[in-house]
């Protein structure tokens, strides 16, 4: 029997397959005859960067300009802080820490062209029950193929879950929790199984990441700077998922990590948001106008401590589904370089000696999101014969 995978399956998988997956399997043995048992794996998120895009913060710190750069996590030697205050953020789910349960819908199609399949499974599947459903497979000969849709976790942040009478992928609305520690890595899976399946074999469910993981990392900072808090504001906090794509709402929110007290100079490449491998879990979106990233710092200078908030725009950034985005806050800009100009370029005195005026100018610059900024820097010249 030839089984044609329904078009909705293709639509679901195309925007989600970003990279390779782990091969570790939770289930070591298949279920009994008639039992619907699942085997669970997860895909990896893809680290994404907008190379060289840098913006400058609204303030200086101890006389230093501060830049926000968008980089890939794979481009830096990122390490995670061991401070407990940095470990209570939304955690990225892998094979090793998958949820204790997921919700699944199962449809039985009488034929390849069936537009009114039977919903035979609408259940929470639990790890402590060996990922086995409470319902059994439909009677043999009663269906041509089945199709499963799964979502994890299925909690109060997921609302308006709507099944489709034609057996296509359900839709739902998701709201990002305001408290970062309550944010979850939302995953989904889809699988089609033919009527000629092997009795007792498990259904392979490979879960893909539906949200965007966002991180903020410390770069080079001067001595005497203590990071107190980090916030991302003005970003979309709610969206509807249907037909394999997100439709962001018009509502926005602010997400903050407070009480950090991180010594910036001694914690280069430390994640301020993620602690031990965790992230802000955001709705995929083109970041709205007015959105910004802010870092609040204490600066010890001249026998006193001053408090500043460094802010920069992140409007227009494209947060794709299943990708991670890392922002670095640093006094060293991505794409930074130096320019030295000499005028006139050639000035020969000839063999009789003498003097001539030469103009020399030096600048530092960085490649910004919409312009290249130049700043004068001190020039040191030395005569050599």
C-alpha cells in the first residue's frame, strides 16, 4: 500500500527543520500489542547572528563607549555562571531534560483522500507510563493511516487549542509568562503512521522548538562595573500558531532579570540571562519599533558609586522560530577598526633637507546597523631613519 504523507505534514516540517538532532531515545523498549507507545527525541536549536551589526548604548561607562552587538553563541567562548541567581531562567529542552508529559492528538484516516478523519486520541502522554497512551490503536482494517500531532508542555500558557475536522494541524495561542523563570521551551511534533505498521512498535515523535531563545552576554567591560539587572522591553509577548507559522499579536511586554550583582570585568562571556544553559523564550517575530535592551549597572568611580542604565534599540531584529539569538554588551564593538590618514600622502624634501607640514589623523570606527560611526583617538608618532 502506498501512503501519501498529507500536505499539512510537509507544511509543518519545512520551517522547523533547522539542524541535526540527538539520537538518544527515551524509550528503550516497544509497547504491547494494541498499545499506542511513543519514542521521543528533540531537535537542536540553531545559533543565528547578524554579523557585524552593532549599536551604541545611550551612555558611556567610566569614559568608555558601550556597544551592543548581535553575535552567534557559537562565535564566542560562552561559559555559564555558577551563581545560583543566574540559573532560574527559561531552560532549553534537549533529550536529556525533556518534559514529564506531552499532549497528543491522533487522527485515523479511512483513505488517502479522507477529509473527515476520526479523532481517536486526545490525551496527555506521561513519561512515568513509558510514553504509552490510555487509548489503543484503531481496529485493524478500519483505517488507511494515522496522523499524530504533539505539543509540550501543554499548560496554562497554551490556550484556544483547536482541532481541525479535516485532521490538519491544530492551532493555538501562546502567551509568554512575565516571570522569566516560568518561561518554557515550547515544542511540537508530527508523525504519520501507515496501517501496515509493525505491531507493538513505538511511534517516533521528533520534537522541534517553536519559540526563539534570546540571550544577553557580557563582553569586555572596565573595572568597577557591577551589572544589577537586564531587561528587554517592547517585544511581542503573545502569538497564534497555525499552519506551521506564528502570527504575533499587537501586545508587547517587558522581561527582566534582576538582582544579578555580576562583577562585569571578571565575568567576560558570561550569560546574564541564561545561567546554566537557559534562555529567554520569546514569540518569533520582527521586533517592533520602540523595543530596546537595557542593562542597569553600578559604576565605582572617584570614591563614589553611580547607577546608570545603558539602553539600545533592538527594533527590526528578526527572531526566527527554533533559533537562538545572543546579544553582547561590551566596550569593544563587533566590526571595530582603526583608520589612519596622512595628508599629503607623498612629500619629498629632496637632497637639500628642509621641513614640510604633514597632517595625520586617526579614528576608531564600528559598523553600525544604519551607519559607520567614527571617533577620534590619540595618535603616537615616532621618527625612524
